[in-house]
C-alpha cells in the first residue's frame, strides 16, 4: 500500500467501527425512549456505516479477504444490538419469574 | 470490616499514589518531545518512559488486587484465607516498587552482565523490573491466587464469578514467567515476550476486570447474580475468542512467519464485535435504572469504562489492526494513541468506579454526590481523549512521512520528527497532559475529602 491510502484506509476503518458503535447506542436508546427520532438516528448511523463500508470495499487497496471481512462485520454489527437486547430481556424476565 | 477489606483500602491508596507517579512521569516524558535537551545528563527519556509504563502496570495491578480483596469476603462470607501473608506482602510490594524506581532513577544502567539483569533492569519493555523484583511479583501473585483459591476451599463454596477469577489467575501467573529467560535470539525473545504483554492485557486482564465489573454491578445497581454471571460467561468467551489469536497483530518487523499477520489481523478485527455488545449492555443497565443510583461517580466511571473500552480498544484498534495499515502504523505514535485510550477505557475507568463504591461504604454515605468528581471526571476524560487525538495526528505523520514515503530510514525518522504536524501534535499532547494531571489532582482531593464536605453528602446513613 502506498503512502496516502495507508492513512485513508486507517481513518476509514476507524470511522467504520465508530459508526457501528453510534448505531448500537442509538438503537438501544431508541428501545428505551421509544422515540422515533432515536430510531431514525440509529438507522442513519447504520446507513453511514454501510456507506463507509462501501467506500472501503470500492476505494481502498485492501485484499479481497479483508473486504469480505468488512461485509461480514457490518452484518454482525447490524445483528448484535437486537440480539444482545433480546438476551438481556430474556435473562431479566427469567430472573423476575424466578424471584 | 474484614481484614481483607482493610488490606484493600491500603492497595487502593497505593494504587492511587502510583497512578500519580505514572501521571507525572507521563507528563515529563511528553515534555522531552518539546524540549529535546530536557533533563539532559540527569534522566534520559528512556528511563522516564520506563517509569511511566511500569507504574501504569503496577497501579492497575494494585487496583485489581484491591478490588478483589474488597469483594472476596463479601462474596464468600468469610475472611480471606492467608490474609496475614497478604498483609505482609503488601508492604514488601510497596517497598520493592520504591526501590526499583530509585534504581531506575539513580543507577539507570549497568554492565552487560548477569548482575545487571538481577539488580538493575531485565531490559524487556514493560517488564523492566530487575530479576529480584520480578521474582517478588511472582511470589505476590502466587499468594494472591492462594488468597482466592484458599478462601474458596475454606468456605467450601464458590460462585460463578469467583470460579472464573480462579481459572484466570493461573495463566496470569504462568504468563508472567516469560519475563525471566534472557533469550539471545531476538526474534524468539520478542515472539515469547508478546505472549506475556498481549495475553496479559488482552486476555487475562480482560477477564479480571470482567469479574471485578460483575461484582461491582451487583453492588452498584443491584443487578441479580444470575444475570451478571450469564453475561460474564458470554463476554469472557467472546473476548477470549477474539483476543487470544489477536496476538498476531504484534508480530511485525520481528522475524515471525508472515501467516501470523493474517491470523492476528483477522481475530483482532473481530474484537469490536463483543465490545459493541458490552456497550449495548451498559446502555440497557443504565436505562433500566433510569440512571438513578446512590453513587453517580461510580456509575459514570463504569459507563466510561464500557464506552472507553469500545472506542479505545475497538475503534482505535480497528484503525490499525489490518496488516496493510499495521505494517506502517506499527510502533508509531498512532499505536501509542491506541494504547493510551485502550488502557484508560478498559481498566483505569473500572478501577476508579470501584474506588467510589468502596468510598461510599467506608464513609457510610447514603448518596455520593458533589461537584469535585464531575470536574475530575471531565478533566481526566477530556485530557485523555485530547492526548489520544494529538498522538493520533503525530502518528499519522510518522506512518506517512517516516514509514510509507521515507521507508523507515534514519533520515526519514528525522523528517517525521521535524514535521510541523508532528511537533504541534506533541505540544498539544503536553498541554492536554496538563489537563489530565489537573483532573488527577481533583480526583485525589475528592477521594480524600468525600463525605467530609457538607456538599458531598446528601444524607448520611447510620453507621452499620
């Protein structure tokens, strides 16, 4: 990889992970507040995350294997907040029933 | 109060003191980049850096041990086994740290022989302590492990969290033994040395802080044990699953087989996934309590731990973890930026959170409030985030000018160091280190006076 793409790729990868975090937090807040604005913001954050993923895939000189990893990670990031939430609710509900 | 908890208070006091030494030596280390002849002929930069990094390791270790000594008797309903030995070793530990620091400052170097390894410096980054002190650390950690395991045996019962902790202490001690052999082949030496550094920081310490946060969560938010333990198992499995083979992301430029770079890049690229789950978990817990707690500093520091871990280890790590980027970023200020953020988020915030929980108990505070903790929370986090930002800019310059364009020659190194962005980044880092230091001073002031100031106590519970 040459000089400038090194920095660009690094920054894009950081932005990619950061937007995944923003998506997760906003998604969780949307569940709590039951506010449409949080839901829309979460969708926008994930949209931006996907956009950055597309830029990484099309524009950076990463190898094919790493680009596949980016796609797989994006799908995992999409699924993690709802799965985590469901598991949390499940364990808390079980605890209430047990009590 | 159990003797184990009295010992915990001593460990917390020592940890906060060593945290201060780490902060001051970090501040001074950052000034060397601005004034190149700073302390010339008195203390070289590398000695100041050794003090900064080793005190980081020691204060976190003391914080972990203090946390466990605090929670263990309550968890198992009895005094910690072997507490007398632990009490004696606390003073040995503190004395050894002081002696080693004095040797680093006043002796600094020795001849290239065995005596220097035993008495002055073992010469391996992060574990520079001379061999006699390293042996002492092994003894202290073995006794610490015995305190936990012996208490379980004496109590004839255990809990899920303590079982995870016991299992974790075994590799924690065994890995430290890598600090001893003086391997002459540098590639082989660095190969094993990374096992110690990486598998402490990104495996055994992660499990340790996971156990401590689980114990703290039950006390802070009253989260039921079954929930905390279920999540501890899931999160530990995920963190270990991605963290152990992430080891390969350190194996650059040291002569290890190239397949390690792919393995390391792949597994460490997965590390943000469980960290995102932890962030969602933190939001859930905080939201379920509507952010209402009797100890807001502890809750805020715990939230900072979850978010700091995700951003510092997850986001900052993801920037540099793929081999194509890591090849250039490795060992630059870019990785220093990642290291600062990740250590702060993953460990330091968690220990400060436990410290506030402990203060609430020992000072009999029904509610912990006030203004000072907010100032220290803001200054420490602002200073830390600012420093990592400044280091990131400096690291970009190094990766770009020194590595990618210059090809890592000595001339390229000098060009990188003289670049205006690098110089400004270092000045900004120093200024923000001052903010961090101010935050530390306020934290200490708050810790010393909490509950003794009228504004800090909304209500005082009757002494138990």
